[in-house]
C-alpha cells in the first residue's frame, strides 16, 4: 500500500463511549495485512488457502516480537503500517472481549445471579457498579464488528469476512 490515503484509511474509527471502535472494513484490512506479514506454517496455509487470518492475540504478539527482534539486532523497526495494523487489531480484540463480557453478564443474570453476586465475581464494590459496567459495555457490544465466516470463505475460494450485526 502506497500513498498517504492508505495510511489514513487504517484509522477509521467509530466512537462508542470513551473507546474508539475500528470499522469492520478497517479490522479486516488490518487482519489481512498482519496475516500476510506474519503467518507461518499451518497459519500461512490457512491464510493462503482459506483466507483465515491469524488469531488476534497471535498477530499482536508477532508484531511485538518483530519490533523487539529488530531493536535487538540494531535494525529498523517494522514499517508503520505493520504497527498501525496491530493497534487496529488490538482495538478489535478489546471489542470482542467487551462483547463476550456483555453476553456473560446477560447469561449469568438469566441464570438467576443478581447484580450483587455479579459484582462479587467481577470484584466490583457493589451491584450498582456491576450494572453500570454492563450499561457502559453494552453499546460497544452492539457495534458492528468483523468476524471470519468459514462457510463464506469456502464458497469464494479465498477468505472473506462478513460483517455481523
């Protein structure tokens, strides 16, 4: 990717609450970029044959390792695009965890736990704090997100991601 516009496209975010949420298209591009840069072995085969990106935590970890290897060797750090892609994927991973937490809070509530019990499990001071946390996370959980769809990938012959929500 060349040109100034490509650098700007990595940082298209939607704000929900205090934390920015990258657009599904931006996340897809970042995951693709990191898979091209860091996938090896089976992960590389899954990327090439099925378009399955690296798991987010692995992609971020490989990006960190690339920076440290370069620093240790006295070489230039990876290109800014690699680092920007890792930051986008980190935001997406955080959104995934927020979505998971909201789903869990709803499930334990449906199972009969009250906000006081939930607060104890989350190590929050009281039920009001637990409910407040849920209410703050819920809009992030409802925001559009990018996820890998193996069926769509198999049908297209190359990995595609689908927007959910």
